[in-house]
C-alpha cells in the first residue's frame, strides 16, 4: 500500500503494471502476479483504492485511483508508530519510577 501511496500522490488515476509493483517490492517480498491481483482486490474491498484492470499491447495494467483513506495511509501509519513509541516510553518511565519508589520504601521500612 505504501508503494501505491508514493506512486499515486495526487488525486489522479495512474497506470501501474504488476511487474512494476513486483520490481519495487522485490527487496522485501517475492510476489507473483496472482498474489498482486489478490492484494489489489483486498485493498479495493478495504476502501483504500479504486482500480480497473486495463489490457494493452504490452500486457495488462492497473488503473489505480486512491480513495480518501488511501491518501492518508502513510500519515496514519506514521501516527500509529509514533503512538506506539510513546506508549513504550511511558511504560518504561512508569516502571522506573515504580522501581525507585519501591527502593525508597524498602529503605525507609527496613
């Protein structure tokens, strides 16, 4: 999804081939054309994109248009990561404060 968000940055429709998607994701994932078709259908069902399969002389392409939730996907993902990081930091801070408080109480009542 992040590849499509970077490729289709504005509200226009873009042509993307399955081979282009495979090449862009080949460093992390090994995907076949059938798997990409399934992923595109799933993203369409989850209301991220609108797409139409277009046949041409050089093969078939996806005509991809991002919906509102697809346009904000990268921002929402960064926001979730930031929230998770802050949750971890807060938990570590509270654990440290609890430990120090416990040590102080142990020293007082010993």
